[in-house]
C-alpha cells in the first residue's frame, strides 16, 4: 500500500480528496490533519510516501511545515493559490491542485505520482523557491528541542553562519536553522537587513556604532553590545544603507 496524509484546514477539501481516492485502492490514508502542527506530528509518526498539502493554513503555512520535516515525502499541493503563483513550485512538487478540485485534474496528478515516488525526490528545491515568495518573508519558523517557534524577522538582531546551519540571534536567544546565508540574503528585506560579512547579516535597526579596527578593516557595534566584523564589501553596503 502507498501511504498518504491529508493536511488541510478545510474539512470539505479533505472530504473531496478522500472521495476521489476511493478510485485508488492501493492508496491508504493514514492520517488527516487540520493544520501544520498536526501535519508535522503525523508525518513524523507515520512516515507517509506522499502527502496532500494545503499552502495557506492557520498557525504555520504548508511551506513552513515542510521546512521542519526531516525526511520529505512527495507532495501534491491542494491550494486556492492562483495558478501563476504556484508555477514556480510546479517542477519540484508532484503536482498542484487548485480548489475547487476537479476529478479530471485530480486523476492527472495521480498519474504523475508513481514516477515521482520512484525517483525518491525531496522538496528541498521546492522550499528554496517557495520561501522567496513575499508571504514567507516576515517570519522564520524553527524547531528547538521539539518545540516549534515562530520568529518575526523584526526580532532578529543578526544572523551568523554556523557550518551547515545559520544561527539566528534574537531578543529571546539563539536558534539554529538549516538554511544558507545566501538564502537569507535573498529573502530578507534589504532595507532592513544587510550582509556585512560572509558570516554575518545584521538588522540595521540594531546598529549603534561603526569603528575602524585597523587599516581598511571595520567593526560594527549592535545594541546588544556585540561587536561584529565588517568586510570591505560589507562596509560599502552598510554605508549606503545608513546614508553615510
């Protein structure tokens, strides 16, 4: 049996998918979830082969939920997103189904499933693309000691490279995220966040002082009392951003 989970805050949308799946006896629904938190727990517990996933849900979005999943199942999106908005994700998901979902379109998506499962493809590229959408840029979702935390980007003091992760320094302490510095450089508002060094991105609102450390080498002081190095390129960006 092929195992699947339905993750959608709309009961009617889940019922539609369940009805269509009656034509696919080799597929077993192992769980139904009404939000991303439930979905994350169900995926961890049941380890499905693929999931039906809504994008816009309360608490955390479908994309944010996927970021927290360690072993990504294949994904068929069930979404009210405009067709053009979802095109960027099409190549990396099994398929996307626009609500209201029609039987013919559902069957087309299901025909793509075997090939995707055979390849064992994950959603890493999908997540990188999805997170570039404006809706994803105002907060960061992390999992710390099994607890999911939503961090508004306004609470970020700075971001530091840390091996395969980045360290997010916030008003509540440090959190780690399995993303790259380049990812955050592209997604965060450049009017608010500047990459001052290959290892650091800072919140401009936290800057209190810039000092010359040695010849053509600068350091910046944040409100928290932390001094961070500034590269030559970073110094040019920082001066421009501060209007110096």
